[in-house]
């Protein structure tokens, strides 16, 4: 699969509504995903976001994975 990985952009939130982690709470904090200590990467196939991984580097939790999810039809194909 030809997947391109890039940083999350605020305009991606429309695509992110398809993910359980997003609906379950990550979407409520979406403005934090562009902060300097947070990294959120999305995976695109044909300009469609099919997966994401987000983490944070803080003084308390050095490197903390916040959430990662890939759409069901793209799992087990080496996306992340």
C-alpha cells in the first residue's frame, strides 16, 4: 500500500470523525494536537486519512502515546 505520512492539520478534523478514539474524547482536545510538545501524524491514501498516531512529550510522562488507530479495512497492511 502506498501510504503517505504527514503531520496533523486542524483542517483534518473532518476526516478524524471516523475514528473511535477521536469520537471517544481525542476530538474534544483537538486544539492541543498542534501544540509544540504534541506530535500527531496521519496516514493518507488517495487524499483520504486512513489512520493516525498521536503522542506527547511532557516533563511528567517523557514520551506518552495518546492514541493510535487505523480504519478496519486498512489494518494489518503496515500502515504504522
